C-alpha cells in the first residue's frame, strides 16, 4: 500500500501541529493553574 508523498507530508504536518498545540495549551493551563 503506497501513499502519495504529499499526503504523507500533509498528515505528518497535521500531527506535529496538533501535538505542538496540545503541548502549548497544556503549558499555558499549567502556568495559569499554578498562578
């Protein structure tokens, strides 16, 4: 089963952005919670 390179890149970018977003939100919530 072969994916087009563009689709893989798009999927990877989406995953990385989602993880980064969650990380930033969790960090901000943690800072707000402590303060």
